[in-house]
């Protein structure tokens, strides 16, 4: 990095910068120079940071000069764990009905949305829907509700947590599931009074569902799938996201993201291979870090645990509103988990483990500790994704083991689901304040579409801990705006061993940054989410530009909404001299 810094400074001094950005309010997230007015970009990297007067001296007749007009600049936001999905118009055959509260307000509307989709499809073809919220609907839908939409189509919809599936009677019958079907390890069926599964299927029990392709279930054609994902990443760029961590995939889906990259994808991508593909990766000797600046393999994604918002994660004390219910234990034993972790650790991979409940996390920490004891790997940076319910003892273990905790910040969407965890436990759910005070490395994520891939909303969430209902959940874990920005920039880069290459506005680093029309530190905390992202730059290239009269865009990634191409550039003043 020092060599790159020196070369960039030499290039700026001799030939001038490619572009300079002046008269700004720059939050650099660089401890050696936390604030600045201006910066220069050369060959896609920051080449100088300082006052407007200092940076102006680097301009030559060929330098583009951008007047920021006092707007705030931060490093590009890094959502280290999300799940991209193809975005299509509602009249597209590939559109999946969005059942979240932005679109569906009651059970009748949910049934109507699925019925409308089924009417466009031949009998026997699968109808799917996504991201319903039981707390907003008043309860989970069940097979009886879905049967009202159609009995001639298999119907399967997913809960906002992604850990609960609801199917109609057609799917249960096709899968051979009856009242005699027992709950499998790691999963469960909700049941009618007579013992028959009512269609609400939790965690590992979903594996008993038959994949219904025989009815003509359509697969999105390759080019349409690429275009749908390109639109998804354009929406990320509109939110100021410059790096996105794809949380689990196969070699085939890696090829999809290669096509997205090569098709002009505006956001850098870090790719986690799902654990099932570890043997194949090991066989070819692939390790964390494979790839380039636009798309690289970062880690192995492991599941060991269940859902916080879906109320299935495994806890050491029962849910406060369900005496005797501790959640659903993971199917994997400690011995099996230890063996799997040792293999991945020995192969040189970073392990990123989905885990929410404290009993699940305890097992993950134990497996990491044992792997390191047998084969010490300095700075392995294994991660726990979500890491929702913890205590100070577990945090101390995480710190000692060098584990990165990738906490949620989704009180806005899901705070109302957490009352069942009790006030004492809620005070240590997603414990940002405690972890930062202890010096633990953390990172931020949306887990989109579990919550919106909207960093400003997520930052507001960390600062206020308030739900959309205005209620604060675990207010003792609030952090400052600047701490939250760092979590979503430099700390995100640290989570993938890239802190020397991005995450702050400093000479030598990739010129990834977001221009905001207001300073998040100077607006009422409850309005941070409403700040307009005026522009997003990746490698010094403008990948999103808001129209001049743009208001804050909505905070939910709703498939089917087209937010434009992001090719206007009319808000900043450019002087190409």
C-alpha cells in the first residue's frame, strides 16, 4: 500500500490528478486525518486528501473538478452479508410477489397477491411469495389460507427471517407429509388440533418438502437472471453501497456474479461459498482471497443455528412468552461441528458462521477455539454472522479468539418480534455498544432481504435502536453516528482482510465513496434514513447520481421497482479544465 501511495502522489504531482473533489464535508474514517474538505483521485484510487486549497494545486488542464457544494462524503458503505435477488417488474413472469408490510397489510391481501400470481400460471406450476411478517399480519399464514389462493398450484412462501416456509395442502400431499410425520432434528412442523401439519414449517423440517419441478416450474433464463441481478446491484449503489458480501453460494452462482461483474455491475462483490462446496474447493486448492477487486471469494459460509426474528434460535433460557420453549437445537453435534471447522481452518479458509442463539454461538466459539488450539493461525478472522444473543463472557471469548462479530441492526423492521426475548436478554441482543467498548472487531450488514440493504437506515437503527413503531429495543446498546459509519465502512473492510485497500478516504485506497446531501451527525437521529444519497462512486467512477429534485428513496428492497439507471450527473458542479 505504501508503494501505491507513493506512486499515486508522484503521478498527481507530475501529471495532475484525474479528478479532484472540493468544498466538501469529508468524513474520512482515517484516524490520521478524520476530516477534510477535499480529495484527489488518480487511476481509481485516492491520491491526496486535504483542504480545498491544497487539493486545487493538483489540478491540471485535464483534471475534472467537482464542487461538492458542502455536501457530506463518507467512504462507500460495505454491507458484508446480504442475499442478492433478481429484481423484476410485477408484470414479469419472473416476479415473485413481495408479501412484506410495504405491499401486504393483512391476510386477505396476502391471499389476493398469491391468487393473482396463480391466475397467470398453468395448473401445477409452483407459486412462490416472499418475506411475509407474522407480527404485522397478526399471525403466520397457514395451508388453509394458501388453499384459498389455489388448490391447483403448489404454493410456497417464505417468512421475513428466511427460516420459516409456509406451503399449501397441495405441497404437503406431494411431499408425503401427514400427521404421522415426525419433527426431524433441527426442525419442526406447526400443527392443526388433529396433529396434521398446518403448512408452517420451521428450519430443517423444510428439507422434507419435495422439490416440485414436474408441474412446469419455470427457471429464470440466464440472461434474464443476470439482468435481474444487475438491477438489484444498481439499487444497492443508490443506497451508497460500494461493496456487498454475498452470503452463500455455489460455483454456479459464482459464475452468475462473474456475469454481473462483466455486465457492468456497479458494486464490488465478496463471495462466500456455502459449506457444501468446501470439499470441491479444497480439492482444487482455492482459498479465501481468490478473485479480483470487483469479485473475490472471501470465506466459507456455515450454518449452525436458527433465526432470531423467526423465534427459532436456540437459547439457554426459555422465550419469556413460551415457558419451556428454548428454540430449535441445531442438528449438528459439537463433535461434528469441531471436525468441520478443523478441516476448513486447516485449509486456510475464513469461516463465516450463521448463528443467533447463545447456545448455538457457544458451540461455534468452542469449535473455533479448538481449531486454533490444534493449528494456531494468526489473524484467521473467523466470523459469526448475526451473533444476536450474547453475554459478556461470550464476548470475552470472541475477543480472545479474534472473532469478528457481524451484528444485525434491524430493529426498524423486526424490533416488534423481539419482545418475547425479555428485557434482560434484549439488553444484550446485537450488543454493538458493549462489543465496541471491549475492543472487539464488528461489522454491519442487512442480511437483505431480511432487512433493507440501506446503510443509512441501518446506521439510524444502530444510533436509535428504534423500530418503525417508535419503540426503542435495547437502547443501552446505542452507538454514535461516527461509530456506526466506521462499522459500515472500515470495519466492513476489515471483515474481509481489505482494510488496507478500502473502507476509508486515504491516499492509496480504492476511490469508493458516497456523497450525502446532509451530514448524518447533524440531523435528528430519527431522520438519518431520509438523507438522500446524492452520488456513489466506485474506483472513482460515478455509478449512481440522484436527480436534482430527488427525495429520499424508500427503505425496502422490493422486487419489481425500477429506480432508474443512475446515469444522471446534474447535482454536482463539474469543471473539466
